[in-house]
């Protein structure tokens, strides 16, 4: 009968999207039982859907393990297709909303720690004030995992200091960031303008643990000398490192984007004059001949067309980075 063809195609599309969502959830959770709980269906029903899809494809998409499941090679290919389809669908919804004059959408950002401290909370708040229909998800990821999040479409954008080399990472904007020594305002080195790394090494250090970009640049610089980094305190939490400076002799290291406005930074873009600072901390740049600046990069997956909301936010953030640090 007339009209039944398109209706049947719509039902087929919806059914495929549903099973795609099931497959994606199972892969992310690593367990059919765990995925079933998050999807609010029974584990047996979910397992039947997966088995039926495997029967249609003529190949197993999950390897059954004693403690869960993991994608087979065929499953990895299917997941890449599924996540691309979801990404394209999100972009389509965003474009349709844009046509109607309503800015809606969801922006997922994978970021290293420094931009998450001050820059991104500020910029997300400003963007949402202008476009309250846009939702954000911020993910803490190291320099390697941020690129992986772009590849598997679990993030739209990445903001990373010294991103790991990857042909899939397409930088939209990169700005230099000098490494700064951060210390108590009463520290013996706090009165210097530009510090030598060798002078910092005479004091106990609180440093980021691997694989953070700041640690990488310090280790690379010292590899050319006879000195080695021997930290008194190590942590993957920059917030902990900041608070550890209550020990008057400790020095930690950070880049300008990760420093609060109330930290004294002489002549540094993004900082304020020491007389206006209320913090008991001060930051001084390391000599560039000791530690060259690194790059803070905003990037996306190469070849991907971003949803409208993510693309607009990336444009705004690029302008801010250029204005403050370019």
C-alpha cells in the first residue's frame, strides 16, 4: 500500500540505531550485564540482540571472556562505523537546530589538566551564557589519551599541552607556553625575573608525574646535561602540587594557562601585576635556553566535520588563545 515503504525504512533505521547504541555501550562498558543495566534492559535480551546482529553479519563482533567481552577485529571495524554514524547524526541535528535559529548541541572536550583549571571553565561558562541550549562534557585526558578520544569519537575537541605525535590529530590553533617555576612568595628564588633550571634543582621539587607535557619538557632539557630530575614530591594532580607549596622550599612547574590570575607573574601574558595579587604564590619563567617553550594545541580528528556547536566553540576558543598567548 502507498506510504508503507518509507515507514518501513524509518522503522529499519530506528532499529539499526538502537542496536548500534547497544553495541557501542557494550564495548565501552566491557560487559553485557553491565551494559544491560545502563540501557535498562535485561542481559538476556541484550545478548540475543548482539547474537542476532552477529548472525546477520556472519562474524562475531565480541569475544566472550570469563570477566566480560571485548571487540574482535570485525567488532572494532563496526564500532568505528557506528561512532562515525553517531557523530554525523549529531552534526546533522546541530545543523538543523542552527537553521531554526536555536543553538543546541553537545560539545565533548578531552583536555590535559592545565586548561581545565581556569581557561576552559571560563570559556564554557561564557559560551553557555550566550547559548544555554549547548551542553558540555569535559574529560581529563593525558597527551596520548586525548588523541585516542578523538579517534574513537568519544571527544569532539582536544586541548592538550605538547600533544603526542599523531597523524590523526589536526591542530586548529597552537600557542607557545613557557614553563614557569611556581613557589611561595617568600621563596629565595621568588625575587628573580627569569630563572635558570639549575638554580631550581638546588631546591626540593614537586613535579607532575608522567606522561604530562611539563614533565616531558623538563626531562628532555635535562637529558642534554649531567643533571637529573629528582623530585621530592610527584603527583598527577596539579591541584595537589599547588597546595604542596605550603612547604616553603618546594618548587613546582606550570604553564601560564594553568596559573590562576592571583599568582604573581612578572610580564607574563595572562597574569596580573604583583601589586594586585592576593595569592601567596609567585611564578617565574624558566630561561628559554634551558627549557624551550612547549605548544598548547586545540585540535580535532583529521578529516572530521565537527557538529555546529563544537565548531563554533572551537572558533571562539581559538580567538581567545591567539589573543592571550599568541
